[in-house]
């Protein structure tokens, strides 16, 4: 890992005020940040009291390194780290007063060219959050059948021109770089669409990233497990950035018999935060709490 990658991992933590208020942090509480990123949300939680304990998880080695650096003053007395997919974490007997997760790709991951998440830079088609394992975006783009590519781009990218894009990819592959792929996608869609509000490759890149990292499958597993990690009355808050994630959070919170939904509608960023960080405009925060245990009847 390059040293500058960890030091440049300065992630803007969205909906921080709302997250801290909603957690109702306890002075001696135990908390889990399931997607620590650069450590911003974790730092805010730890700042609420000297006796607060926190476990920080991330599957990205660079994010873990950056968070360890930022939160060095709290280690090891108040914070511990675990690298891996939050869906695979097993807390044992440990229970939490609060759990948070900030989903999706972070700004630093987009800004480090060699990660391959963004088409703003020429980079290999990687997109893995954990670069030690799993398939890359290049393997999907260059080897999947056209119909499978089209279905992926439609389902995970919600892209209406998915079949045209998949056909163009198959015709022009192999692709080695993000820019080459983005240009091919742009050439596959109508001219009016090429000059829209977002780049025409945005949704396809989202679909590839979700598939590479198994994001929605991991989210489903995480939300199924996380309520059992909470103490009665403990709260879970999840920030999502697109409708596929938010839909899962909304429905799984509602359907889990251990949880009581706190936010009937998602919390969104206030205007000042949206001005300071445009990425926050798409952020949605939902809270639920673990139901209190019923008293025993004599």
C-alpha cells in the first residue's frame, strides 16, 4: 500500500449531525462503525465520552490505515479495528448500544485513480474495495455474455439503455481502462442522453462496482445479522446513496421482528451540508432500534 493513499483518505462524513443525534450516545456505550472509511463518524462518536468503546470495520485496507492514523489517540483504550466485509463479522458475546454503516463507495476511493472506481481518470478496471480478493470489473466486462451484462447493468445500474450498452461493450472489448469503457458506453446511447445531468457511464459503473463487491448481497446479510448484535433499546443507523440500497434498508428494517422503525421517512442532508458537500444530496439515513425485552410474568 502506498503511504500517500492512506494519508489522502480524507472522507467527508455525511449526515454527521443527524447520525449523532439519532444514536443517542451513552456515556459508557459500546458502538460499531461497520464502514469506518476515513474515521469521521467514529471520531464523532468517540468524542461524546472518554468511556465510550468502538469497534471499527472496513474491507478496504487503505481505509483502515487512514482511520487508524486519524483515531490514533483513541487506540487501544477506546477503539479496535477489524478488516473485512461487515457481512462476515461475528461479534461473539459482544453486544452494542449502537451500530452505524455508511454504504457505497467513498470519495477517496473515487479520487485514487488506480482503484478504477471512477471514469474521471485513466485507470485499470478494478473496482474492488478489498484488492486482495475477488473478481475485477475487467473480468466482468471482458468475459461475461452480452445478456448477462445487460441484465446486470439494468438491475444494479437501473440503466434504461442497458441492452445497447452491453451490445457495444461486447463489440468493442477487450477493455483495459476506465476511460476506454466510459467512452464506449457514451457512444452506445442517444446523443441527448450523452449530454444529460450525469455522465452516461455513471449507472453502468455503479452496476459493475456493486457486482464486483457483492454490495447488495452483503447488505442483506448484514441487516439480517446486525439486530442480533444490539442490546435491547440499541439503535442502528444506515446511510445509503441510491434507491437499491435504500429500498433494502427500508424493507429489512420494517420486516425484522427484532426491530422497531424510528424513521418512517429517510433523513436527508440539510441545505448547508448540501452546499458544502454535493455528494450528500443523495444520502438517506434510516434508523431502527432493537425492541425492548418483555418482562417475565410470574
